[in-house]
């Protein structure tokens, strides 16, 4: 029995039905000629979502990505040092002293996985060269563009481990733009700030800031949403936070701040999160609330799946890929 057959047969009610309906509506959206943007929050790259997301990108299921700086860099970390990661079987039982011991060995823990700091320093050298060249030529590139250029260099490429699992490489070969709002909240963002502090970089302009990334995102949206007879771009949000909140605001920015006419709302919306929306404890508004902010319309297909994204998202992609 395929994953699709299993889901169609068993996922009939509650969150499981919402998962199936979201997958079906994603397929219908693509079949009607629409495109899809995926936002990645949390630690999905360290959870190795690239193993299936890269295939989804190659198969034309994903056309744009908005992600945190951590998800961006952690895909590259896994590409270059995934075999050196250490798994912590009973991570909930760790004492503070156990985490201190990991720190002393240069192992940075992400829940149940530890990333060696050596790979971060390996990438830092290449990024410092790329940022320095951009500063010298008074040019700028998005964080994803800089990182993709570094990991694609011949001297770095020889260190690749299972390149087929890298969603960033898949995005590069398919011209899928990767927007990274709040990139400064990441290891590589911290490296960049430190380099400017030390005077190794003369200014901050080598990396495209978030507001400029927003203008690029709006142009990308317009190029892909204003197609006669086709639905506007869809939005699949994994988790909450800035990756989703930033990207989905492209539409109200054009409508309410730029007063553009005939800008369509997002043509599909689904979100996977185990955080409950209540009393300001979670910033990601549920689908209907987004109507009041000019992001979605009454007729927009909307789905809210309250579950673990590391389980739900691969299942939806597997259903779409007919695994």
C-alpha cells in the first residue's frame, strides 16, 4: 500500500482528515496552474526534511521558500557534516552538566541531535570570502544566495554527504528563490555581525536586508500570481514565527501600503503547528483571522493541522509524490 493509499484509507477525521484535505487541495491548486510557497520554521532542516523536500522541489511541487536563518544554514551543515552528527537517544533526561559536556566538546544540540561546531567554522571561511568580495564590489546578495555559492564551490563540493538530501541544492538547480527574514538570528548571521565588528567587513551591505528581500518577494509574487485563469500563489506554512509571518505579509503590503490594484490574495493556505493559538501565546493567526489582515480571502482554501510538523509535512509531500 502506498502512502497515498494509506492516508486516503485511514485519515478520515480530525487532524488526519485535515492533513489529507490539505494534500488534496495542494494537488488541485497545482493542477489548476498555481504555484506554491513553503515557509519553514523550527528545526526542520536538522530534522532532515530535505530528504523529501528536495524531491518535491525537483518535481515542481514547491516554487518558493521562506525560512529562518537556522533552517537555511542547517541544511548546509547536514550536507557537509551530517555523518558527524551525534544523536541523543534520551535527550529529555539530560542534566545541565551533560549539556555543558557537549558544549565543551564543541557539539551544539538541537533537541535530540548535536551539530559539530567544526562544520560551522568550515562554512564561515567561505562565507567571509563571499561577503568580502561583495563588499569590495559594492554588491549584495541574499543569505541563501551567498550560502549556495559557497557550498557549490569545487573545494567545498568534495565534502558533500548525500547531496540528494539537500533542499537548498534542489532550490538552486530549480531557480526556486529562498527568502530568509530575520537572518541575523542565526549562526551565520552572528558570524556576519562579528566580522563587521572586527573590521573584516567594512559595512553591512554585502547581505541583502529583510526589507529588500520583501521587495524581491513582492515582485516574485506578482510575476507568479497575475496569470489569467490560474490561481494565485499558494502558501504552506510549517510552524509559526517569522518565516511564515514575513512572507505572507507580501500581499497586504502591496494592497494596503502600496495601494496596488487587482493584487490577488494568496490562493491556498495551510499551516502545520503543534502550538495552540490562544491569548497571545502564539503569534501565528489561524486562517480566518488572516482575512482581517488582507492576506486571505473568504474563498481561499484554508487548513490548520495541529500536530508535529516533522510527521505531517513529510506525509503530505509523500502523498503528493505518490510514494
